[in-house]
């Protein structure tokens, strides 16, 4: 039987859905919520014997017994003191480093996603078109960039907040965003449709997402529709996933009216249930197959 460790919250709907699909496929998933460490489970690390185990409800799970690992979301351990939190995280660290080749996706892939400026550069090296972009906290350079285009988008460098569209009439709002000398990302606004591609190994699923909002995630009326990708964009999607150290990911593009695709970002831990329900594309099936047949 294939054993799969799923990192995230036991109350997460997507993780519950995936765990159910894995059980239906004959696998044995174990959901591990790191927020519960060290209060509700233990770790046992013996470097001399290259052993690391989790002890949950008095049952020992050797990390090496898991055939694959799925990263939905990492939650920091809940402790009373900051020092205790750092201590707990250090004790948990072998979980992420012990068998990195078995992770969907690895810690290094998740961290690379957080280095968004580098992600854009690497995508461009692979042949992707990227938007005109400035990442800075230099107010003069930010203001100059925003004046070069009729519309720009503004968002945090790290992510975690929705994209804002800024026109020339809204320039003061943009200046208010960077007046505290915090770095921001400015990009030329790309007219067109949002396209999301899911890459799972060599398989690629794509849909156009139609929305009037600059960030479709805030649009409750948005709808995804399955599409066929141009062959070069399909191949580029696979290449980006591999180059970024990911075994699966979601890539966001803008598709201009002339059919040109512009790369925005690649996410190593994307949400897929809504996408799958609207498009009928078999993301869950492909992901379950990848997790249960992985060799590492």
C-alpha cells in the first residue's frame, strides 16, 4: 500500500478531498498539521542511524515509510514563547529535508516561489514573455515607472494580498502605497484574459478565466473554461515547472488579444477544486496518479 503524508490542516476542504481520492485509489494518506506540534504529537530524530519519525496518538510513523509527501500548507507550531517556536521548528526541520525528492513540492520549491523577482527572471530565460516590471522601494523610480504606462498593477513582492489596478488618475493612491519605503511590485497592466495552467509531471491542463477584475480571485462571478494551449506554451509550462524544482504547479498567464501569452507566476501549492469543478479537467485524478506512482 502506498503511504502518503499530506501537510496541512485536517479541516482543509481541498486536503480532505485529496485524501479521500487517495483512499479510493488504495493509498493510505496521513494528514499532519504542524500547528499541533509539539502539543499533540512528537518527533524522534536519531542522526546516527539516519532515522526520523513522527509519533501521533502513540503510533510511530518512520518518515522513510512514506512513498510521497504532499505540501498543501505549512502552519507554524503554536507555542507560548517565540524561542519555543524556533526550537520546535528546528526539531521539525528533518521532515522537510529528509527525503526532499519525494515532496510535491519540496521546501526549496516553496521558497523559490517566494523569491518572485528571481522566478520572473528564470521564466524569461526559458523563453517566456514577462510584463514590464519594477520591484523597488525607491519612490522616484516607482513614480517614474508608473508614469510610463496608462495602467499598472501594484502588489506586494512576497504576495499574500490582492492585485490592485492603478491608472494615471489613481497615481496618488499608488504613491501612498510606497511612501513608507516598503518594497512593492509594479507591472505594466496586460490587457487580455487570465489563463491558468496546471502542470502535473508531463500533463498540462488549461483554462481561461474570464473576469472584469484585475485579480480574478476577488471576483465572485468569475468562471473558468477549459481551453487547448498552443503547443509551445504547453511545452514551456512543463519546462517552467521542472526548472523551478516543482513536480506539480499552477501557472498564471495573461493571454493578449493577438494570442501572445505573458507569464505572471507559478504556484507550488495551488488550489484546484473550484478549477476542476468548473472545467471538468481531471486534476485530482492526475495528482493522485502522480503521488501514488512517484519514485524517489
